[in-house]
């Protein structure tokens, strides 16, 4: 039995569920790109703020002084970044646009390399296509920055989410069904 025709594990269901959720998020992001960009920016800001508060508690109640100092510095940076993103979502969206471009380029490279290493799986081409799309979207974001920075996160993230979800669904379907 090869790896392409072995019965599936519970991972198949997670691929299908994750793929469906990713596709749904993709459609939502494309449908309201500016709103999605600002909500995502504010959410990341809020997460940074929460992370900063946790870091402050670590700094206050930590045992070793060196760790407490580093935790305090890290917490202050996270609090400042979180406040900036949360309070200034327009500027934050522009900054996140560049970060998203880098993430897409890196994801594209990893997907392409991973797909080439799993060519025994009949759905490898979907992961390869996902990698190509991620690379193209990363370069498209960078080429139009900062002009399109406020809405591009929503549209291009939505497109990437659709392709990523499609790749997960196809990999899940290619995995076959568990024996009854």
C-alpha cells in the first residue's frame, strides 16, 4: 500500500472542514474588502494589546530579573504596536499590507516546495497551484502599495483564502474515505 491509497485518518475531516471555512472566509473578504481590512487590522491590534498585558503580568510576577526586564520590554512593544493598529486602522492597514505581501511570498515558496515533494499524491498539483497564486498575490500587493493599501488586504486575502481552501478540500477528497 502506498501513501496515496492508505485509509484516511481523522485528518481528512479536518482538511475538508478547514477548506470549507477558508472558502467561506474568502468570499466574505472579497465581498467587503475595505471592511475586512479594517476589521482584521483592529483585531490584530487587539490581540497585540492582550499579548502586551499578559507580558506585563509576566514582567511583574516573574522570578528572574533578566526575564522580567525582557518581558517588560517585549510587553511595551506589543502594547505600542497593538494600540497603533487598533487606534489607527488606516495606517495599520497600510503596514499590514506589506506584511501580508511577505507572508504570501513565503507561503507560495513553501507550498510549491511542499507540493513538489509530495508528487506521489494525486492532488499535489492543487498545492502547487496554491503556491503559484500566493506568489503572484504577494507580488501584486507589493507592486500597488500604498495606493491600494486600504482594501487590497481584503480582496487578495480573500482570493488566497479561496485557493487555499480549495487546495485543502481537494487534498481531503484525494485522501479517500475511512472504512466503515
